[in-house]
C-alpha cells in the first residue's frame, strides 16, 4: 500500500470513521469530529517519523492534501 493511503488509514483511525476519503475537507473533519488539525498532524508525524511544515499544513484543504504532504515529507 502506498504512503498516501497509509496516511489516510491513520486519519480514519484517529477520527474513528472509515468513510473519510481523500476528498473529505479538513474543515469538515474538524467540524464533525472531536479532533483538531494539530492532533491529526501530530498523529501523522508520529506514525511516519516525518515533520510537516506548518506553512504547508495550513494550505491543505482536503484529507488527500494532508496525505500527499506525508508522502512528500518521506521522500
């Protein structure tokens, strides 16, 4: 499985909803679930041993954008 989908799996586990997809917006995640973008980023950084820059995270609009950041940070 590629890193982008591994990151998606971590996000799904973090919020407890397998229905979350790459097109789910970050705003919808933080509104619907009791989680913050900071918690998601911390979980992703911890799981994959990467550091995601705040400037890039702020620009992420979808879960797919966050997952792509993880994949690029690991390269």
